[in-house]
C-alpha cells in the first residue's frame, strides 16, 4: 500500500465520536480566539455572566454562554482536557441529547445563582461543567438502587473540598460554580441511574 493510500485509510477511520463534547470544545476555542482578537470585549459581552437589566437580551445569552468563555489558554486547556476525557464516556452512556441538556441546565442554574449572590462580579469558564462531568462519570455504575462507594468518595473529595475552600477563603465565587456543577452531576446520576447506554447506529 502506498503512503498516500495509507494516509487516506487512516483519515477514513477518524470519527466525530462525541458531537456535543467536540462542539463544546470547538465553540469554547472560538470564543477564546475571538476574545483575544477583541482584547476581551467579546468575552465580557457574550461569554461571561453578571447581573444586568432584565430587558437586556444578551443577559439571557450570557446565562448559558458563560461556560464557553475562558480567561486565557491555561484556563481553557485545564477545563477542556477533562471535558474531552469525560465527555465521550458520558455521551456514550446518556446520549448526546441528554448530555447537551445537562450542560445547558447546569450552565443556566450556575448563571442564575451567581447573578443573585455576586451581581457585580463576572463569572466565566467551564469548571462547573467539569465538576458536573466528574461526579456524573463516577455515577455511571449507579444501578439497582445501590450507591457505588466511588461516587460517595468522589463527591466528598471534590464537592466537599470546594465547600471547605469556600468557607476558608474570602474569594468563594469559583467554588460556588464548582459546587453547583457537582450537585447537578449528582442529581443527573440519580435521575438516570437505571438508564442503559445509548447505542450508536
């Protein structure tokens, strides 16, 4: 087989295996590049959340879009590394539509609660979604009414640690997003406890 045929064969095996996860990562990358190009103006306008007038339509976009915004490359890479690892597992288990719904609901809840308690502070980033994925991934083996001990340990280590940080630190804004994400992940794990893995055709 020639070198060109080998390359074509390899390319033919590449699969867009987790559409929601990959689209989320690409949209976040686009938001970061746009933010860099506009010196952060687009990030503040579209991809971060803070309290604004109820008649401002962009406020509702920001309630969900803030999870796509990131302050810099290290912020983006840190979040996307975990999302790209855990996302495909969760899409395989719960289905792409359900996973997208989980992301949107978690983003909306986080945005609303943040705007209530921290109205003058900007929140952005997918760390709440990361925590949702971590807790939800540990609940994949949750079935038959039994609670896996791994779920308990992960919840205590991650969410418990964030609660302790929120209590001990003056700056507890990011911890709030992490806690909400973890709580949402635990709730989804309970809701979909006996759901079979989604088959892909």
